[in-house]
């Protein structure tokens, strides 16, 4: 048996938007059962944007949503943390259009939700269960989901950069065996310093710095403190995938596999799945045990 989850109390964070460079205040607020994850833009009269694939409108540098002209950008790291902790229902208030980047990973959002505490609700938790394989391709890159009794992500990236090549470009994580919090949550976003400088001249990536990203020169990592995991690059890409998949609206039960994927391909995959209702079902676990378990405060001692 597994019930829906929200947070116990409102928690707040303040940070910079990596693309906009704007300071943004964010509050996570408990929400009732069956509410879902919904963004509320306080700077435009409290307009709502649901965290769902139907509202994705930005997939180039990050994943962004839009509802009736109201945008919320760079949602993937927060969505990843909410997915990993199994938070079904929460209101995310923002006073600007971009979720703060914090340190470029999902660990600060994990910490924020843990500080609020997690509460189980009266309704059973919905899972998005993959019943048949769905695959999308784009040139030589591809992404697919297939049935699996749990939640697993297998990814291969292919960068020419020496540090990325040496770090290992292939990884498979079965989240019932390996801890998202330990293995994935601290992995930061990354980019080439020369690309950031070029984008900043075009008013993009205005908030990017070495305090929220791994900066790469042509052959090295420029951050003084180095890397958090030896294979932090592929781990961050898996963090992004976990966040993008949560835009199905519920935690997925299935196996995601991909080669050189990004937000664009993830968006195409989710749209392809949602267009074929015979490939999935929404399932609750009322008597039997669910194949996925989520962090609870009792686990803290073991993590
Ligand atoms: Zn990312």
C-alpha cells in the first residue's frame, strides 16, 4: 500500500535563475491530495502552470513550461528532487519566471523538502506504469521506455571532451537498488566556459557561474574544488532525465534507456507515450506493495 505525499509545511529558498540571471524567491507549499505539482507565479497575479508534459514549451537549454502566456523556466532539477522523494502534491510559488538554480544540482531542493518534512495523505498514490515499449529517435540519438518492475534509468552520453570521456559516459541506475540521494542528487550541470561567454554576450546564461555549474575549458575542469563524483557528467544527465520524466504527472514505473538524449528528446518521448494510451496505465497499490519506495524520515539513519 502506498499513499500520496506532500510536504508538512511551507519552506522557502532564494537564488538566481541560471538563464535569466534574476534573483527569485521560491516557496514550496503543501497541497491537497490529487492536486499535483503546480507552479504559481506571484509576480503575474498568481497565475498557475501545471508541471505536465502538456505545458512544455522550452527544451533547448533547459525544460520550461507555459500556460496562457505565463512561463516557468528551468524546472528539471526541482522536478527531479520532487520525483525522487515521491512528492505528488505541492504548490511552487515563484516571484519571477525561472526556478532558482541553487548549486546546479538537486541536492538543495532535496534538503529543502527534507527540512519541510514529508506527510502521507489519505488518497492512494498514482503511478504511471509503462506497459509497452515506446521509442523516439533524432539523428543518431534515441530514447525509449519499456516495462520494468521498478524505476531504472540507463544512459550513454557521447562528449569529445577529455575529462568527460575519462569520467565514464555510460551508467545505469536502478533506483530500488541505488540511492538517488547519495548517487545522483549532488551532480551539477556543466558547460564549456567559451559557450557560456558566447551566450552571455547574447543575454543567455546570465546567472551561470562556477558556484552553480561545472565549467569546462577545452581539456579540463576549471572549478577549484574539482568534481563531486568521478562520473558527475553522466550522473547529472540522469538527474535531468528523472526530472523530465516526472512531467508525466506521476512517478513512472518502467525502464528509460537513452543515447545522447536531452530535454528535447525527453519531451518528444513523453509526448509519444501520452499519445498512445495503450502503452501505459495509471495504477494504485492499495493492497500489494509498490515496486518503488521513497525516502521517509525513518530512513535518515541508514542513508
Ligand atoms: Zn540539468
